[in-house]
C-alpha cells in the first residue's frame, strides 16, 4: 500500500461520508501498532463510531486498546470539550462576580460556536503538544465527512488571522479571550498541517462518480490551504470474480470500473491504492486486520437461501407524508447512506403528485442537481452555501447595525464579522428561513452527515434558549425554529441507514440525540439493501445475509415506521430512476 510507505507522524483520513474512512483509519492504526509503533487513533467526527468499529468503549479521554499493544484511542466529544472549556472560563469568576454576570457569561458560552472552538482547541493541542510527540510515533486522525473536516483544517489559519488583525474581543468574549491565549498554539498547528514531512492527507473514495468528484474537489481545497502532498484510496471495489453469474454484481462492477476510468484527471496523478470489498462486516480486530492484510482470505462460505421479512416500501411513507400538503421533511443519517438520493426521490414523487416542493441541502458535499439530471414542474432546488450565507449575513449586519456607526466603530464591526463564528450564525439563519418556508409548501431537506447536523441543531437549541430567557418574564407568545422542529405536524424527520452494524448503531445514537432535543423521528429508511435485491454472487449473498439481523433491529427495536429500498442495478440518477426507488 503506497499510503503506508514512510508514514509521517500525522496521518489524516478524509472524504465523503460512507466511504470507509473509519475502517481504514482503524485498520491503519492497528497495522502500525502491530509493527511495534506507539500509535494514537483520534476521531474528530462529532458522530464518531471508532469505538463501535473497534468493538470497545473509548470516549473523551485517551484509552488503552488492551488487545493491541501500543495502540491508544480518543474520540473528541464536542459537548464534553465545550463543558470543560466553559468551566475553565467561568469557574475562576464564580463568587467573584455577581451571579447575574456569571449567568450571562454562561449563556454567552452556550452556543455552537463555543462547542466548535472547544473541540478545535483539543485538535490543535494534539498537533502541537511536545508530550504527545514524545509518547506516540504516529497520530492517526479519523475525520468527519469532507465539509466539516475542511472547516476544521481551515480554522487554525482563520483564528490566527482573526487574532492578528484585531483585539479579538468584539464578540464571543469568552471564547475569544481563550483563543488569544492560544495564539502560538494555532500558529504552530498551521505549520504542522502544511508540512508534508510531518502530515499526510489520505483521500478516501468509493468507485462512484459522486465520491470521486468529491475527492477531486477536496484535493483542490486542501492544496489551497497547504496540503500539497496527498494520497488516494479507492475503497470497497467489487472483485470481477463475483460477476460471472450475477446480473446485479455485473452491473455494479461495470459502473465501478467506468467510474474509475472516468475519474477526474486531477486524481489520476496521485499515489493511489485500491481496497477490495469484503464479505464480512468491518467490526472487531480480526476483520480490521484482514482489511489491509497482504494475504487476505478471499474465500466466501456458501450461503443458504435468504428468508426476507415483510417490509413496507418507500411509496407507503410518501403517501403518509403527502397528507398534510406541506411541511418540512428532513433526511438525516451517517454519511454515505444515500440521503441525497432519497431526498431527491421523495421530492420528485411529491412534485409529480402536483405539490409545490423545495428540495435543498445543508451538506457541503451534496450534489442535488447532478442527482436530478434535469428539471421538473413544481420542483425547485437549492443548497445552503456557508460562504454565500456568511457574506449575505455580513452585508445585512453592515447595512443595518453599521449604517450609523462612526469610522472606528464600523471598523470594529467589520473585524467582528471576520470571526469564523459568523458562519455558524449565517448558516443557522438560512436554516431558519427554510423552516418558515415549510409552512406554505413541502421543503425536503438533505442534511449534512450526522455530526455536522447535530451542531446545526445545537445552534437552533441555543437560539431557542436565548429567546426563552429574554421573554420569560414578559408573557409574550413566541415560536422558535426549534419549537417547529419539535412539532411533529410540521416537521417529519426520516433517519436513513444501511443494513450494516455501524450505520444502524449510529442511526440509533442519532435518534437518541434527537429525542433529547425533543424531536421524535418520524420514520427510518433502510437504503441500498442487498438482501432485498436478491443477488446470486457468493460475496454479495454473504453480505445480504449479514443484513437481516440489522433489518430486524430497525423493525423491532428502533423505528415507529420504516421502509426498505433495495440496491438497484442502475445508478439512481435522473427523474425516471429516482421514481423507481419509490416503487420497486
């Protein structure tokens, strides 16, 4: 494997959701530890599943992996990091400042911006700590899906620039006061990230046009912020040997080969490795060691006939969704489970039935227009572009709050608006506009992968708490975006998953997080099911058999209502094929 040659200290795995970053990061960390190295495996994904893949509990502190000598693991928990960050700032002033002032500081530090800064502090500490460099030969990062990771990697430079250009105390006083103290740490992090002798970025993709195009875009964005040396892994490639007697397998293999031949030119010049699809689930040490083994056992045991449970299709869910004639439909879940495709299919079906539909996405890596391949009456599409929304918000604030300010005050406001925190506010406002729009039509929203979506919901909850605090004594009636999300007559959350161990566990965790926020998921969709596609390839039949336990878990334990969508031989792109997902 080329990406494992002369491995530097820091190794990052990134890419579109669902391409296998976590499995490859875990397998790489184990392989390095097996070579006698001291290795720290770190997840920066707010919805980390490293512990699930290793089949052990990890959490927000460095944990010894007892079964692999030399391996340690850490899942950066944004909420735990944020609480520790708040405590560092607030505890010294308790009993010193009036209670009302302390409460105000706590409210100021309750938003998503503080959560991001706190997790980011931990990330940069790992890159710059002398103690860490003494303790570990390698630190392997399993990152969040692309859009979130690009922002994380941009933050050292963004915060350094913000602090260098001004006092850094115009907004988010608590967080920025902490950032000021960390100036040298952020500068050091920038140097580490841009040094190819210390840091290697591995782009992970599947043999699919969308993930390869995303890898190409990521390559360009990373190069622009200093990652000049990158590697490519194309993961989960179906072996040609599985195609001889299976129409589905032959179709999948053919489109994978076409995707690799037609991959963007910019990727063809990168050092690249290919990893074949495995019949087993990538959970536990034996499976992870086999993933990158030099001599993997490719034999697949014979599989008995697959007894499928009765399962509703997506059409039955759309029938129920159509009853209200309007509302917000949010598709949530782990990256790579097919949220974009299913959101497009539901929007197309509702538009075909004559409803006015707005299809949108909060996922920086989603490509709705490419999925639709055309236009349709009654249907409009858009995306929440963080850069565009941030600029819109800046111009609005400057035109309103800034119009009557003197030159110095106007300059301070402009400095304030250069803070990376501004993006969080701008994206939240765009999200709020969509929620209001859903009162008049259907808004179908393809969300970013789980962790990024939960941060957006954190911002929504923080806004709700602030409004409630401000009007608590006034007796005024108010409705916040969070209250609309909690209203099941206005918002329908559909959790999308694959019939595999890790996606189902993550979906169950997402459901628990939503319920803690007072949002009850409306339905689950098991997407791209091999079991319901009835393959004859031995490898695919073994994977199909493995699905049955997870489908039963969804139907029996997790979902109030559910549906299954089988894997199709043809890529579900274009209106006609999207409609086949509804009625198969």
